């Protein structure tokens, strides 16, 4: 093969050398002309066309079928031979030329150009500034396309390329992307070093960014108290606010989105809606958060409409999250009419089942959105009266969540809560009460005493105790749940009405209440 390469014309060897430095991906003829024009001069278009025919004839480059305009690709074994044998001075000059060309072309370019950019950026003969510019542009392109994992990997390569004392913005971007790409633990480590660096340099802006990244990572891991300490309740945030005026427009939206998510996760839905109203709703991230807020407020039609728009227009991660919200909204809308329109319920639950299967197949059983869909699947089976199937799904979810995220992650607590609800559906009050007694102190520690899910567990435990005629223990639980839910979410919220009904049951005379319990038991 080496002899065949050496026998080619000077123009063919130049074109082949330039193409061999790129990734194993197609490249167009125009880019090849631009790449070698500095060597071949004004006759480059004609010489490149002749060179491509020559190289194609000898199997050193191949036409990529069905591409318009025609694209070309160097076989991997040829590329290796060229890199080994080519003139190193020529290769360095062509690599520098490739870096400049690709940096200009990457905005809105194809993923093939992105792959070429990363390959050229790995070349140590290219100037460091040009290598970093290529990697930043390639990372941004993948982020715009919604491929957060690829974007993170490339930005992390930029951090490694720059070295220990490289630009802080690359480390910040890599840590931020790590959170959304499933690397929250990595993001926390990077954020810690960023905070230390910002404090040493007395850079308030960098410290804010680092603390926001750390808080977002803690929230993903379900570590809300840690997020509060590092950001939400920190002195820096008390001084400048969660969305400082000095942020850029992009960073302002990012901080606002993080604020909405943090408030929602902590059950502060009204405050979250207020902040969400200030966000740009044309941005997919803001729309997904708004859809989730519609869900918790019982606005299922609005949730479906908003989530559907994002699921159809966004890409990858945001589209997947919107699809989860959409599946939950469809099930919630179909549930009240399950008996009147069973076909609607069957369709909604089948869509949920398929969404879970697709997510598990494409992203793994331990993916966060897969686990969320698994919880929704367990809830849907419970609502269908399929208690055995619900317990099986929830048990699997519990095991996976505990293994991946830990037993105190909010998802694991939610799985336990729904397991208790399924047992309530079976009228197994003692077993359900045991779960809720285990669950409540953990929810208070992780979510907070007044979080809606903590209050619902308090209510559910109270109802189980009431069913077992333990009014003395049930009454304070039901009283507190009804009071807190009513104060936080208004009298029209579904859970407020349910909790208020449970509270009133404790005022029913004992003999009548026991008679009702016995009647329910006989019917069960």
C-alpha cells in the first residue's frame, strides 16, 4: 500500500494527506479544495478533481454513495499508512489549515464536519487556541442537537487539551454538561475545584456559576439539603439573588431554569410558576418545566399540549423528558374515564408501556428517565387494579433506583410510597402502615416536612391507622396533612380535598366508623 501511495501524483498525495488527517467520516470536494488550496494554488479545483479520480481508481479513497454533492472517504487502513509515511512538515501545515477551515464551517454544520473537527483538534501540531476553538464549536453543535453526552465528552477533551491551568470557561461548560449527561458525580468534583479556584481568585461570577452547577448536580442526585447549603441558602446567593442582574441573557435563562426546577423538586409549585412566567417559553427546557408544573397542578390538558410541542420539536434529552411528561399527562387524562371509555385508558397505558420499553432499550434500565417511566408504569397498573403487576414493577424500580441512586433518592422514596398505596388498594392496612412509618421520616429528611409527598405519606399513614381504628394516632397526622396542603396549594387541589375528607373521618363517632370499616372489609 505504501508503494501505491508513493507512486501517486503530487496533487493526489497532497489531497490524500489532507483527507487522512480527518476523521473516518465523509468529506465534500469543496472542503478538500479549501484544505489544499494553500499548497496547490489557483489550479486547486482542477487538480483536486483529477487527484480524486486518480485516488479512487487505485482504491486509496472511495466515493460515498448517494451524496449530493459528492462526498469522499479515506479507508481507515489507508489513513494510517498516510499518517505514518507523509511529510511531517506538510501534515502540520495542512492540519493548521484544516483547523481554521473547520472552525469557520462548524456553525450549523453536519456531524461529519464535527467529527473531522475533533480529529484535527487531537493533532498536537495544531496551535492550542485553534484546537480549543474546534472543540468548543463541536461541543456546541452537539449540544444544539440535544446530544448532551457527545457534547460533554468533547468539552471534557477541551479541558484535557488545555491542561491544568486552562480557561475556566471550559471546565465550567464541561461540568454543566456532565449534569445533564448523567455525570452528576463528576460535575460535583469539578464544581468543588471551580469554587476553590474562584474563591482564590476572588471571582464572584465564577463562584456563582460553580455553585449553581454544584446545586444542580446535588438536585439530580436527590441531595436537596446539600444543594441548599452550597447554593440556595448560601451567603453569596442571599447577597446577589438566584438570578443576578449581571448574568448574560443565556446565563440568565439557565439560572432561571435551574431555579424553577429547584422550586418544583422541593414542592414549592406556586413559587416555581412565578419564576417560570419570566422564562422564554420558546426554549425547550423552560417548556418542559412548565409542562411538569401543569402536571402537579392538575392541568393535564395544558401539560399534554406543552409536552407534545417539545417532544416533536426538541432533540434527544429534552424530547425524551417531554415524552415522559406527555405519557403521564395522557394517563392522568384517561384515568377519570377509565370505566366510561376503557379504550382510552388502554391506549394511554399501552403508550406508557411502549415508552418504557423504548427508553430501556435505547438508554438502559438504569437511566433516570427510564426509572421515572417505570414508576409511572407501576402507578398505572395500580390504578387499573392490577395490584400484583404493580407490585412487581415497583419492586424492580426500587431495586434499580437503590442500586444506582441510593435508598434515600426521591425516586426510591416515591417507589416505596406507591408500594404502600398498592397495599392500601388491597386493604392490607397493616403492611401499608409499616411502609409509611418507614417512609415518612426519610421523606422529611430528604424532601422537607412540608413537601407535598411528605404530607401525602402523612395522610396515607393516618388513613391506614384510621382503618385499623387507631384514631388517637391517626388524628394528628390527618390534621397536619390537611392543614399544610390547604395552606400551600389552595382548597381546590385534589390532594387537599382528599386529606380534608380523611381529617373529617376522625370526627365520626367510633361505633359508626368501625361499622364502616367492617362493611368495607366485607366488600373487599
